[in-house]
């Protein structure tokens, strides 16, 4: 028995006729193939229908894309302290070189190296035997001169009434008075010699000229010092308070003085200026200082002016010779505007910022930048209070298209990197799930 079976499969709007010849002998052999062919044709028809439906769905939001969001700050005036960071070096406020003023052998060291000493504290002992002998000899010479003075004064006193009675000549009386005067001079010379001998004897005990911290001993016991030259024994430095010396360019000094003279800025701290020190590890020293003076002479080689400030150092944390950074506040602006540094584009032709108008239009604005304060630039000219300055979202600008201004908030580097990595990691997952959705729908259909 033969039978003819026709199956029509539709794919993309066309009909494909398929014919099968059925017989009792061949049907059992061709039945699985026929069923598979019919299933494939049906699946092709379903996918074609889904594709046509997808093409008919209009695009979401049919109009122009929404304006891009950019981070902005609103410019406002505030009182700003204009600070400048300059490199500096610490120096002891007083330095005394302890030297041997008497020649002799060092017998003993009387201090601990690196300790604090007081003014007048004994530091070294030098052999004083020769100076003691010289002092004793000077005392003997003075005693003899005093004895001669006593004799001469008594003789002059006796000759005075005899001269009045014409018992002696006037010349004899003059000789007696002269002998008295010479004896008085001998006594004065003897006293000076004794004082000199006592001073030299005192030099045998070396004392500290100032209060401060003493370093290492430069000589040891048994060393011969002061023989032909003045031998240095140790160094005492006073480090509380301590000085910090730093330099500033004449260009900055002249510009600041012009701004002070014009009234744009006012001098900070009256006659002085506030000074803070940033240590080598980046920490800020706890005790602020004050500016002492500014040198009147400009260094011919570098064009720099030397300045000095004084810092309290009660704990001895600061040591002479340390390199630090000095933050000097020399002036204040009562109506200054500050913007984040990333909002300013600096170039050879000048500095500019992007200002967002009320209608969302963005336009560059040339500005005049001053000093840096806490990681922000001080805008001297070009901005007004109330204007919106663009800080973030520069990569979103598209020609003259308007933008949507939102308040800018500084984000920590760790949080921003985590958010960006999370967003980048989440995008492929979302795309994969979106891609898998049609396949699941197709399989369901």
C-alpha cells in the first residue's frame, strides 16, 4: 500500500514543500527521519516569527539621550590663609664651642656625652699645678708691695709736720710722697698679677658657657690641650627654642608685597607670620612657630631670600641639621575662592576652568590662580560667587550638548576603585544573563 504525505515548512515567508511516499514496507524505516524533519521545520518557523516580533518593537526612549551628569561645586567666598611650603633646615638657637683656654693635661671628664648641661657646669679638669704656683707667686709679690706701701706712707706722714716746721727740706718731703705713690702702684700691679694668675687657675676647670645639650667629647683624659693653640673639647647646643632657616624666591616675595599693598590680602598675624613644620615622615610638628626676620640681601647665585623662624622644642624632638618643610602663612584673603586642583587646567597660555551655565551649557573660563591651600587652588580672578565649576565628568562632554550638574563629592581612592571594579565585573554578568534570556525563551517556545 502506497500513500503520499506532503508537509509544508515555512521559513522567512516562503513555503518549502516536502513529500514523503508512505508504504507499509518503507514507513517503518522512514518514520524517525520524517518526524525529525517535521520538528526542525517547526522550530525554524517559531524562530522566524520571534525575529519578526523583535523587529517590530520600537527602540526605548525613541528621542535624544538624557543629559550627562557632571560633578560641580558652587564657588563661594571665604577667609583663606595663604600658606606656602618651603624647604628648610633646623639650626640650634645657640652654639658654644668648649675650648681649652689653659695649657695642660686633661685629668678628668665630668659630663655624660649627649646629656643636658647647665651654664657654669664643670666639664673637664686640666692639671692646675702650674697655675696654682703662679697664683701663689703673685700673692707674694702683692704682699711685698703692700709692705712697701705701708713704709712709704708712714714716712711721708712723718715728713709732713717737719716740713711745716722747716726741719727738713722740701725736696725730702717730695721724695717721701713719691715713694708712697710708687708703692701704691706696685700694690695695684701686684693685685692685677694675682687676678691674672687666679683667672688662669680657673681656666684649669673647664665649664659650660651656656645651657643646652652637649655632644661627644673631642678629647680624652691624658690629652695635652691648649699648647700653642686653643683646643676644642666639646660642643654645647641650645635646641629649645630651635631655629629653622629657609629661603623664598624674590618673585614670590615681590608678588606678595604688591598684593598686600593693593589691599587684596592682609598681613597674617600682625607683625609676624604663623609657621608650622612638616617633618620628613609627613607628620606635622605639634608646636607652631613664629617668623623672626627676613634677610635684606638676596643671594646672588640663587635669587633667594633667607628667612628664619623660631620653634619651641620642649621635648627635644627637633635636632639641628634636620631637613623639614616649612608651611608659612604670610597673608590672608577675606574674600577668596578655592576650587579643587582637578578642576583647573593649567597650560602655557594660562589657566582655565569649566563653568556650567544655568541652562546646562558648559564653557571654559580663564582664571588667575594663586597659591595652593590644603590641596586646592586659590582663584584670584575670573570667578564669581555662585557660579558652578565643573570638577568631574569631563569625559562625558559631547560638543555643545547640555549637561546635568550634580553636587561633587570627593571619593576615596579605595572606594572609587572598588566601585569601578564592581561595575566592570557586573557588566559582563548582566550581558550574559540578557543574552541567555532569549535563548531560554526560544527553547521554551
